[in-house]
């Protein structure tokens, strides 16, 4: 233990524990599992249906990014080591978004129609991925602001942060 | 009883009972701790002094903005502690960077709480920006990118 730690009394220690401690909503998020579905919701349906739409758009965005990652790695195998851990995050995003409820718009299962174009030069290809991550992050921020359900809002904000972080590690 | 008037929906709930403000207070306490922590980080990063100063300025600004949001909601904002215990000793540039990562990652989790609990668009927007900014700053200090920053282990 450092001298600093030893000098600090218990009341001061508590605040560090607050920064360090288990976040307040952790319990709520774990307990709720998902936000209320339209079928079971007591409130007005419109915002919840809008949440389904937001979730569907986010699913589509993840699929588009995954397709770009796959095409980039296919064109530039040397970029696999750099992109693979980030690709895995998008797989997790997609799984979480799908696990939060049904997507009744009949879509969200297929990959994007057009195969993404990949630049011939690896640096340019990587820059295109970084740019796509940034665009997706911005869209997730807006979706989080629009979401009615607290869990969806938090998940979308976290995905936005993850993708903003991807952009940083890729540039 | 049909004569009993229904509670008026526009009656504001007591500020203390607002989960969004409660979460915002926790985030404010986190910003206070970051302002303290970056003083320590900056002292051990002569090569990156400017980066640490910028981060400190950012946290001071957000602390003030968050304070204003809490005051506007009718609550008394939590004050800074006179000092904080460090989770581990900061003795060199590497341990200073590690503290920077830790501060930002934990702050990100506090802001993620606010995103879910916020009852006003202003607070929600502030918190979403907070999660993103903390994540980017954690990576800038050498933190590893993750799938769910702020929610790790909770999705």
C-alpha cells in the first residue's frame, strides 16, 4: 500500500469506492433483462414500436459493418490480426440487439445486398473501415437519444462508444 | 371513489426520488474523482503533460455542466472530497497511464447508468456523450477496446 492510501481515512476511501464501485444500474439491468415488449407494455405502444425500429436499424448497421470487415479481410489478409478482435465486438453487438426481442419487420437476417467495395491499398481499406465505424457510432448516439427503453438506450450508447473506440484504434 | 381526483400527471416528482438525478450524482462524484486523479496522472507524465492537462480541463468542464444539470433539476450537487485513495500507487508514466484508463473506464460505467436512468433528454444526451468520451479517452491512455464499454459484464 502506498503512503497516500495509508493516509486517507475511511470517509475519503468511500468516494473512491464510489468511482470504483458497482454501477447503480447494474442491478436494474441484470434484473430487468430486457425493456418491455410492445405486447406486454402498459404504456402507449408508439414509443415501444419505435424502439423496435431503432433496434432493427442498429442490427442492419452491425450487419453492414460485419460485411465490410469480412470483405476487407478477404481483400487484405494481412489486416486480419488487426480487425479480427473488432469484428468480434460487432458479433457481440449483433447478438445483444437480437437477444433483446423479436424483430417483426421481416428483415435483419440477411446480409446487405451489395458487397462492399474495398480499396486496393491496405491503408486506404483500413481508413474506410475507420470511417464506417465513425458513421455507425454517430448513428448509434442518435438512436440512443431516441430510444424509449432504458436498457436499449444504454446498450446503444455502449455500442456507440465501442465503435468510436474502434475508430480510434484504427487511425 | 370516483370523487377522488386523479393525481395530476404534471406534478413533478420529488427531485430526490429521481433515479436519473441519483445516477447523475454518482457520475458527478466520478468527475470530481477524475479531476483529482488527473492531477496525479499529469504529475507523472512529463512527456504527455499537455494530454493530461487537456483531459483535466475536459473533466472540469463536464463536472461544471453536470453540476448545472443537477441544480436545474432542483437537487444539491455532491461536492468533491478533499482527497482520494488511489487504487494502486502511481510512481511512473506507466502507472499514471493505467490510472487514466481506470478512471475513464469507471466513469464510462457511471455515465452508462445515467443513460438508462435519465428522465430528461438533456441528461440522456449528456450521459451518452459521456460514455463515448470516456471510452475514447481510456483507449487513448492505452486501454483495450471492448464490445460494451460502460456495460461490460452487464449485457
